[in-house]
């Protein structure tokens, strides 16, 4: 559900409109870049609906994909050197460890408020603007009572 | 969102003909329309003595009835009916004069139709009355942070006014920086004068002679710091931490303790028990960092004034208002090390002042072969890599010291290297001329570094810009006119008090033009150099100003409060949008209490936005930005949609103008007073702040058929609600983009107005209307003084060409 209530109210009035830039006001689609995620969990704390939450496991492949110049990238390179075989998937994290945890993102629960993207320190949560097609799915019957486009201009000062 | 219940009596419309000045209005038709919805009372002039008496009767008889006044603008009503409003009159104003009759043509039918709509909108979608006061009950005490001249003077004045004052000073002695620097400009005497009490002769009295500081209302907390602040304006709860002074008030300054003490302090220039500045109360203090607590001094003290049993204490005080007077410091060493600071023979102006004040040091100065002194202005200041700002004091300090040096040592050659000399103040220019006459050399040009020869003597290479020649100076002493930086504790104190800092790190003042003693937090004030380096003359003025300001705050009935915005808990998802947008920090995210409704999609521990009604200024910025539309402003979305519909439905090519009732409102109503005409299809919607406008409202206007929408707010960067303008700009851009994509584009414009724009706003509206009528023929980006739109004539405000 990437549209907020304000977004719905606006697009009910505007067939064919869609924001060009991401804005929390009308809604947005969250795109996660796992390779940038540092697992701090700020998004999970700030998320109103629980769409982002801290997982119980960690996917070491996140480290391999991390930017080479970052600390996590260096850690990934080191891991690659010492590892006997490539990890197959997420590994379970002991309860006491807080940092190495993958964020679970559940799109179904997302409200499109963009809070996670605002609080993310690593740009791992990106807010992408909603597209016209996505809006069409959500807002079924747009009302359009305005003047038809292309009406010719008329003299100023004439009203009623 | 009408508040009329079934059993409330019919509203009353007071129709004012304004002494027959609205000839293009058919009042009979207006009355007939209003009569269908309300009881109509007509008067030729409601603001006359008789009219006001009628209103008074109405207030007494018709208690609880909605009163709509159809006549002049809100601003005019506020002044004309001021006394009745103070007695509790609540009016919904329908501006049919400046907003309609006075600015429109003689076409009675059209003008009356617009007036009917204005009255209809006011009747059907009224705003809530502002009938409450914020911060009504206030604790009659003040916390003053900082015992420099600003803080002590304000504290003494406030204590004399009868308020309880808690004066908190980090160091053991009062007096601040002024106590250290000796003489000050522009009077060339000490900087320690404070206001006197009635009990003293009306002469200047310095710290140690002044009994005003002994006022029983004034409590001095030495060596104390503010740990935390809770509560709200009018009743802050402040936690203080105080270190013991060890030396009590029984000290008679015999000096025995210092002779027996065998421990030196960290700098090695004083004993562990020491005297710094006598502020009239305490002579000595103990340096707790170095003291070994051997107790030798306590044994020898003849008056038993040394008490080592004291221990640090935590205390809580209540304060109605807080004054920050934390002052400033001289620039730290790393900002002036490029000019040789740290070497022998290089000192700052503050150090020079101490050298000159102390005769022993002075004789050192005299005994040295100090034949030549060079002062370097703007040392570390006005430099993007160091201090980007001008500290404003250094020029005058240099002049003062140069003249003093010439007086003390007539043989000495004193040169001031400067770029610009900023000597603007009462009597400052004559000081500059005096310094020239005293033989001080002024060299235009400042060196980028100071070098040293093999004997360690400074060598300065500087370009003299006046003669365009390189000069080589070999002074005995280099004096750096360093800038000022915020006092060390400023950032922490600002954090504790929740006030903003400006780009230079000083306490931000609320308004650079006319609210120099208020901070961004209500009930927290600022004075002196805490808000930027200031000369003593300004510090004294500000200290007195802030004392009266705080007195006003503490004794006033309270701020008249617009009905605060409310959060609909069932819709609030607990994102942080409103909290980050609120310019008054009135919104917090809190745990959702049990039993409070919650939207289905919100997680179990989801937060709830809570608005502090007394901190809320009802600007509507949060309501315009809430993604879930969960905040209801006193002019709700439904009211705004309703007003829009009433005003433009069925009108041919209407133009909607949203304007804030602050600066833009002043410009528009003043333009109305000037009878500056604009077309009748322009329909104005007044808002408390332009930040109330959301993209949704603009889209709704377009949907209802608006052919153009303009927004008018306060002057740029001068929004009365700080961020409303920025929010409106953003929302307008979003609306424009969305309308364009939906191929429903209408001309959109946003103007920044203030009262002086009364001359141009009419022309602006006319031009915008002309652009809307003919988008290709009339460009939108030349609103003012365009020949195509300006018809000239009486209402134009410009001389006709």
C-alpha cells in the first residue's frame, strides 16, 4: 500500500497524475538496497506499521556486495579470503548479537510514509515515487469535474 | 465541520453598510440572502458609538450565538472593536469591504453575488473562536544562566522588580569576561558597572560596591551548572549541580590561606586556594582539581571561613522563565596559530589588557625593549576556514589598546594592520581620529603569517594596500585582535534548553530585526554575547531590555491562543512527519496509551503524535503535511474545501488566492483600503499561515474549476511561523507537477508580500488575472510594473507614464 491517505485524496481528484520525486506526503515505494544496509534497525524502530523489522538471521552475502571502500566491504573481502565455501544463505544470529541482523521488509504492511528512508543513516532504504499504474491500482474511479483541457482563454473580469 | 447543534439558536449576521461607501453592493439582496440562514441586523456604521452599544446588548442577550460580521476586513475589525473583543466578543468576519466592494467595479449584480458568497462561507464554515490563553499560570521566578555582566545586570534588575531570581554561574566568581579585560571602550574605564538600587546614590556602582546583588530575591549559585530542564514555559523544572566553593562568606581576605598553601594550580600561576576577581561576595575559591585537601589553610584561617566538609549537591528549582547569558570566549589557539600564537612575543588583545592592567606586568612591558608593537586585525576572523563572521569588537579594542600603549610608553611605535576598520557607534569615529592623532600608524593590509628570525623575534611581511608596496615589520610584540567564539558550554546549554543555535554556533535569536532577546523556545530568553559578540554598551542595553521582557512575560495574562490543532488518534500512524515539520517543537511522538484507538495497519507498539496545546501556534503546517490527514486544524480540510466550493462554484474562470493573514493579509487589506481594483473573479481564501496550504487544496481548487491559483505569504525567509513559507513552496511545486501530469495545468504562482507591498499587490493580482485569461499573451514572470497589465490611474500606485 504505497499511497497515503493524502495521496489517495489527491489522486482521486487527478486522473493520470503521479509524483516525479519521492514524497512522504502522497506516498512512495520503498526500495531496499541490502548491500548498503548496516543492520542498525533504525528503520524498524521508526516504522509505524512494522513493515520493516529486525530479523532473526543475517545474510553474509550482504557483506560481499557492500561497497569495497566501506568497512563492511572490507569485512566482506576478508570473509571471502578466509571462508572455505560460499555461504548458502542467511545464518541464524545468536540472541546476544544485535548488529549483524538483516532487516525484514514486508511490502504488504508498508504505508508509504517514507519514515524509514528519512531515518536510514546508510541510504539503504530508498523512497521511490509511485507510478501512474500503481496509483491506478489503488485509486479506482478518479473524479474529474474541472474544465476540459484546451478551453480557450476568455476576457479577464467576467465572472458569474 | 459546523459546530451548530440542533438546539442552538440561529446565527446573527451583522450587516454593515460602512456609511454608504459600498455603493456597488445591493444590501437588500444581501440581507435577503442572509435572512434565509440567519437573523440579519443592519446598521449604517456598526463601529459607531451606537453600533458598538448594540453589539454589547447582543453579546449579553445572544450568548452562545454565532456572530458573523459582514463589513470590513479582520485587521480593521480587530482595531475598531478592540475593547469589545477584549470583553469576550467573538466574531466571524466576512470581509465584504476591502475584500470585495472597495476593490471591484460598479457591476452591482456581480459584486453582490461575490459578497453573498463571502457571507455564506463565513456562516457555513466558521473558524473556531480564540478564547483561551496559553501559559496563564506562571511561576514568579527566573533562572539566569551566566553571571557575566549581562546575566548579573538582568538578574539584579529582575530581583528589584520583585521576581525571585536564581543566578547560576559556572565559575566561582561573577563578572565574566568583562571582569578580566580591564578597561572597555567607549568610555575607557572598567566594565563592571551594574544598575543600582533605590537604596544607593544614583551613581555607577561596580560589582563590589553594588548592594543590588544582595537583594534578598536574588540567589547566586556559584560553580553551578544546569543539568536538565523539564516542564513548560511558565513552569520549568530545572536541575542544578553545584560544586562546593569551600571558602564561605566569612572570608575577610587576609590572604593567610594563600601563604600557607603549598600546591600550585595546573597553569602554575596561582595556588590551589586563589583569588580571581572580587565580585563583592566571595574573595577566594579552591581549585578542586589540584587541591590535595591537606587542610593547612583551614587550620590557619583566622575567621574559620574555609569549610572542607562541603560536598557537591544536586538541587531542583522552578522557574517561570529562563535567561541564557552564557556569553562568549576569545578564539581558541588553533584559530590563530598561523599568526605565531604560542611563540614568545605574540599575545592576544585580552592578554595585552591583563598585561597593561597589572602594574607589575606593566613594568615588565616597560622594561622590555618593546620599542615596536604591531597589532593584527581580523586574526582568524572573516575567514572561511576559521571564523567566517566579524566579531565587531576587535577594531575598537585595538584602538583602545593602541592609545593606552602610546599613553603609557610615549616612545613606543604602534602599528595596526587592518583591512577594514569598523568603528560604527556613538563616539567611535572620534576614537579613531584620536588614535590617529596619538600617533598610531594605520597600515592597510593584514599579513597571512608571522615568521620568526634566528633570535626568535617576529618578522612580518605585509603588503600595504594604500601604497601598493611590501613592508617588512620587525616588532618586539605582536598583538592579535582575535575574534570571539561561543562560550564553551553554549552547545550543551542550548541542548538542555531546546533552543536553536545559529550558523556560527551562538544562541539563535528569534528575529534579527525586533526580537533580539527571545530564543526559538518560548519562555527562554537570551541577552549579551551569548547571541553573538557584543560590546559592553550593547550588553548593558540588552540586559535591561531582557529584564523588562521577562517581567512582561511573567506578569502578562498569557498569550492569546488560537485553537490548537488536534491529532485524530484513529488515523495517526505515528510517522515522524508532523514532529519534524513543527516549527515550535509542539509535537512529540509518544507511546499510545491503552484504550486509545489505533489504525489497523499500525504495529502494536506504534507511536502516537501528541500536540502540546499551549506550545501549538495553530499555523497548520502539520495538518498540511500529515500523510494520513490525521491532524485537524481549527480551519479543517472540510472547511477549506467548503469555502472553496462556496466561493467559486458556478463562477466563470475563477482565480483562487490563498493568502496568510499575517504580512500578505496586511498588504491585501491595505491595498483594499486604497481601492486598488482587481477583477471580481479573483476569490480570496484567508489562512492563518501559508503553511496551511497543501497540494491537495490546490488540486481541489483546480478540480472545482479554478482557472488559476496564487498563494501570498510573508516576505521571503520572514514567515511569521518560520517554516510555513517553505512548506507552501514545496506543496505548490508538488501540486503544479501533479496537475501538469494530469493535463489539468492551471497557472500557479506564489508571492512573498509585506505591508509595504500595498502599492503593488493590486497590480500583481491584475497581472495574474490577465495572465490566466491569456497565458500566451501575458508572461507570468513579470508581475510588477508590466505595461501590459498596468492600467495606471488612481489605484495604480505608480506615476502614470
